[in-house]
C-alpha cells in the first residue's frame, strides 16, 4: 500500500483505482486533496498560519456585507396583510349583501348583482395594488442588496488594484485644474467652419 508524505495510506493494496494516488473507499483522504473550508474565525485577510492559505471566491459577498432592511420587510408584510384583509372584507360584503337581499321582500336581484360586482371589482383592484406594493417593496430590498454588493466588490477591486494609482488630482483652491486634466483648446477663429 502506498503512503503519502505524512505516512498515511493511499489507495488499496490491489492496485485498483486507489493505487493511482486516489484513496479507496473508506480510507482517509490525504490533506493535500481535502476540500478547504473557510473557518468563521478567519478574517477577510485569510488565516494567520502562512502554510494553510484559504482562497475565497472574490465575487462572493459575506452575509454581514448586506444590510437586512428590516423596516422595509415589515412594510412589505403590512401591505400583503392589508391586501388579504381587503379580500376577506369583499367576501364578507358579498355574503352580507346576498343574505340581506334574500331576507327582504323586494327582490331586486339585477341591481344587487350589479352593485356587488362593482364592489368586488373595486376591492379586487385595491387588493391587487396593495399586494403589488408589497412585492415592489421586496424588489426594493433586492435592489438595495445588489447596490450594496456592487459597492463592496468595487471596493475590493480598487483595494487589489491599488487605489493610489487612480487617485484624482487635487485642484488648487480657486485655480484652474492642472493642464493635463483640461481638454485641448481649439485653435483658430471659432466662427469659421472646420
């Protein structure tokens, strides 16, 4: 049986798949091919031990980088709850209207149906608008997360590239910017066509 640098067994004694440097089923996986997982105690700069470097996907965003927007989440829930209350009120109004009309002596069903249909349509539109406002609020939360993630990633990129290379030139107070910042001035008479 083969062994790795640390003296751990690699492969099986028969020389099958494990004998080619891969561990057989049930054997210990050598440290050099074990998946590296990031520990929560490590900061963004990586581990303190120089030999055990952990690579993180540069495009990933940590959970603490995005803000939860708890207030907007409550507003979205409030809109959706009010939309459901409006639907229940519409149902109760239809039931009450039908029961009231059934108990009265004057049977004006066509008027009742038209009035109830108008109320149902009005309440349905209001309920749909409230539900849509709740969904729009959730969309605003997602947009906020995307903007925040973009800022974090842009900050990481500028830190890696060296933000000092791209620092804006300072202008003197009250003066013109340096000549390198100004566009070239046209020469000749501006009234003549070019």
